[in-house]
């Protein structure tokens, strides 16, 4: 059972200040493992409300419908210039674990290029749409423009082929570094449709539809990609990756793709992240 510790108190205060609604915060805490009643009491306390003032319950949205994912079938996928092995496929959520997406040399090249360009990572403010630094995300990162040079272009082409999604729909590659104890608490990669800050992101390429996280090094301890509501944990292995899709053909969003980066317990973690949009994305 989760408890409201100092980190969660800070999260509550931060989200109240950002203008998040009580219902959205309660939902986020429940998805992170809190008992619903405990989450409701904590959120109402943060807002200075009595529990009796809680908003009435609303009906659950229509269940997410799992249609066919775009990624090719089979245990070996030819991705542009490289054969990629499939280690695991999950139907709900739509999740695939790969090996050999990048070679060891390519992983080292990305780490070497990125090490001296890192800046503290941000996350999208759901109210304003701005990029904010928050306590829940303790990585540092660097963005690469799509196809900005021959090396990055080769990776962009390979990733687009593997995800079976148009190259021009991809955001630029992002390399992230987590030191010991670094983490990214459970969150969604898609933009919340009911938050005003999402509008500016929809205007440039539409909603995010799928993510590919590629591991650039072996992590000595911890650092898994976790999907708490699905009970899935993917260990970080050099050159391997996890793909997950969260928007179907009806433009529904899959709540089972709540995910996070578990704390790094020993060593550090380097990852490369690719987000795909529903339409062409200018970068």
C-alpha cells in the first residue's frame, strides 16, 4: 500500500499550484498504487477541502479497444538496415520488448555525443503546455533534430521502420541520463485531452500515438521501465528496447500504458526515446 511521504506531499503541492483538478490528481495517485479513499483524502487535504465536499463520481470512459498494432509480426523484424529480435509481445497494453535495436558501437556513440550537452529534463505542464522541471523526473537530457546528420538519420530511419510509422511523424530523438537514485515516476506519454495545455501540442502533429525507449547501457541495479497497472517490468539491456502504443484507430487512449523509470540502484542509466505523432511533426 502506498503512503503519502514527503515526495508525494511535494507532488500534491506542485499540482495544486499548477491548477490540476482534484479528480485528475486522485486518478493519478490511484494509478500509482494508492487506495482510492486514501488518495481522495490526501488530495482534498491539499486543496483545503473536507472529504464531504468531494466532486461526485463520474462514469468510467468506454473501455479501450485493442486493434492491430502497426509493428510487423514475427520474431525477427527487418528494420531499415538492421535485423531486430523480438523477445516479448504483450497484448494489453500493446507492448513489445526488442533486442539488438542498436549496436554497442552506436550506443557508445550516442552516449559520447550527449554527455557534455545534457540539461535537466522537463515535462509538459498540463495547464499551460510549457516545459517545466519537476521533482518526479530526475534525468538530464539532450534533443537531436530529426535526421540532423547522417548518423542520426540512420537511427531515425531504422526506428521509423521498426515502429512502422511515417518518419515525418516522429519527434526528434531524445537521449536521457539517470544517475544513481535517478527515476521518472509513473506518467503517461500522451497529452491529456482534457487539459488546456495540450492544445499547443496537438497543433503540431496531433496526439502522440506510441513510444520506443532504447537502452544505451546495461544498468547494474534497478532502472527498469515499469508499467504498474499491467504488472510489467522491463530491465535495461544495452541495445534493447521497449515499444508501447497508447492510441488506437478510434483515437482512444490506453490507461494501461501508465509507466515510469524505476530508481537506479547502482551505476547509471542512458536511454534514447522516440515519440511518434498521429500526423507529420515539424522539428
